[in-house]
DNA sequence: TAGATTGTTAATCGATTAACAATC
DNA sequence: TAGATTGTTAATCGATTAACAATC
């Protein structure tokens, strides 16, 4: 039974499903039951069937799920074939790491440009991508509407950069700054945060309080 | 009423509490009520009082919470003053970004060393930290027991590296590889994952399906 | 056909929200 | 004292798990 409103708990599991199904697919597995997938992912079979049934019935009684088909369905649900585009704001260490090492294409995104203010960088290319001056962001976005902006800028310009992206019609911001963006004011824009510090502090708690 | 088993939902909110309290503290705010904090964080006052009451009663009726004290209590709960140490495995782009830019000290961790296999890097220093050869990891950990290992190695050596860390007594692994580590086999080790791809795919879903 | 496994409904569990007595 | 706000208990809501008829 398709649901209209998908809970964020389900959404956050989808990429993991995709990753596991992709591994199975590449390993040559043709079919898998919810219980086998559950076991390898550390979930319950019930949960997997519930999660998938939010989007449709992809399995077959007595058989299970066809790995290739389910992988493709999950990719479709995640929007991996929508031709999303992305640009990177801030070509410091982290920005460069993403430009040179993150597999945007494999995840359905085309990296079109990076922006920075450093005169040494502007005008050069990195990993096949041109580095433009931040001052040209608005005109670039006017000519090249882009789905997502990646924020790898210094914290002090994070909010300002987010506003500029939002006002130019970007639909998503992938925020690597440790700053909480004013999401309510960034209308029409979805924000996904990668807060390194929050993540490390969670680990700090776990190793401080709870022995495994 | 102190609870013995804290849910992971609460734990994941603690770093955000810390961040907001730290901002308030630096901004000179002396006291804050649960409802004021809730408003600025987008939570409910009830939830904040419930969360904090897992660890003790830090407020005062009719007054609210003393910002400096609550900030210190949350820092304590998170284990920020335990003298945790950290080393980085893999000094590629991402490893370097963390070494040079991530404020380990501010988050209660002391970065003691980085490890890599590149002859060009081994023996040099980066951001004040020595880069050692991966072959010397075990002997280093024998002489310098370390709390946490950061995995910024290539995916193909991620599991092997995690096992080596685990067998040398590390208590936490901060995993930046897009590989699912065999946590059950890493006994005594807590794993915190930063899966860039999962995060981007979540954003991909949000901009594909749900208009804000 | 018999066995396996789905999709879905019902039951349980846990987390969030509401309410309020206690008290600063 | 009166007003404000906590900590905690109770109510609600939502997510996970269990059960099972449907069916390949």
C-alpha cells in the first residue's frame, strides 16, 4: 500500500538499502528474500517489507525480491536518474576532497563547477571542474540552473552563502559547515547537514559512557 | 529522574544542545528557559526537559537553566573532558582536511598522529602532526594507547584497517569510508559512520519527491 | 501440489507531547 | 506573595514487530 507521507526514518534507510542491493547486484546475486536481506543489514524482515511497501509491491510471494529490479526501484525512488546537478562553494581542503574523490556521478549528480575567492584558485580547474569566483555565483546560476549547492565554505560566510544559493533557485543545500542554517528562511530549499562535530561528539559519548 | 539506558534519539540531540548552549554562552546569555531554547532549536519545551532529565535536574523552577552550567553539564555528559585521543588513518584529501581544519581540541580530542603509506608523506608533519607509516600502526598503538581511530583510507582497505585498530585496543572508530564495517566482529569498539553518499542520496530524495 | 515468502493488518513498543503539582 | 518554570507522570502519537491470509 503506497503511502503519501514517508517518515524520515524510512527515507534515511533507503540509501542503505541501495548500497546493500548494489553490492548484491555486483556480486551476482539474482534474488533475495526480506529475511536474508534483513539478516545481512541487521534489520528485521518485517521492517524491510514495511519500508518497501511504502513505495509499492516489488516482491513476489514464495520468491522474494529480484535484486536488479529492486536496486533499480530504490535508485528511482531516491531520484538518482533525475539528472541532478551540483556545485561546490569553497574549494578548501574539504571542497577539494569532494571534488577529487567523491563519486557524484555514481550517486546521480553531475558536478558542474566550484566557487572560491582565492585568486590562486579562480580560473584553474580541479578534477575536470572549473573554479569560478564567488562573485560570479549569481550570474552562473542564472545561466546554469543547478539542483544542489555544497557548502564547504568557512563558517562565517555559511549563512550568507546559503541565502545566495536559495535566492538563485537552488533546491537543495548539502551543508558541511558546522553552522545551523536558518532553514525556515531558505524557502523552497531542502537542507541536509553533515555535522562532523556532532558526529564525533556522539562517538565521544559512546566511548565515554557505554561499554559495548 | 536519571535513566540508565539513554535512547539514541536523545544521544544524537546532545551535540546540538551543546552547540546551541555554547553559542548562547559565547553571546553572553546567562539563563534560558526550556521554552526559549526549544523555540530557537525547533523542538518542544517538553522534549528538552525530558531529554535533560535523563541525566539529572539541571534547572530551577521559576528560573530556567543557567547557560554556563548547562553547557558544562552537557560537555561532561558527552565526555568532552576525558582526554580522549585520536589518530587518523589515511592522509589523502579528506584526512588532510580533518588534520588541518577540524577542531579536534575544541571537541575534546587530542590528535596525536596520522598514518599513510605514501613515501612522499611518511616522515613529514601536517598541521603539527607527524605522518607515520601504516606498518608502524601496531607498535605506535602499543606505546601510545589511543581512544579513537579515524578511517579516511581507501574503501578497499577499510575493513582491514578497522580490524587492526580494534585488535590494538582502540575504543572508537570514526568511519568516513562508504563501507559498512562488520561491527559485531569489532568487539569493544563503537563505530560512528559519516556516510557522505547516504547523506547526499537523502537530499536527492528530498529534492526529487517533496517540495518544501 | 507443497513450501516459501510476500504485503498488509493488528499488536507492541518506544518516543514525543501535554498536563500539572512542586517550588524557586 | 504571585508568576514563572521546572521535573515528572500521564496521554498521545508514531514506528517497529508479529502474525497471517494471499499467492507465487
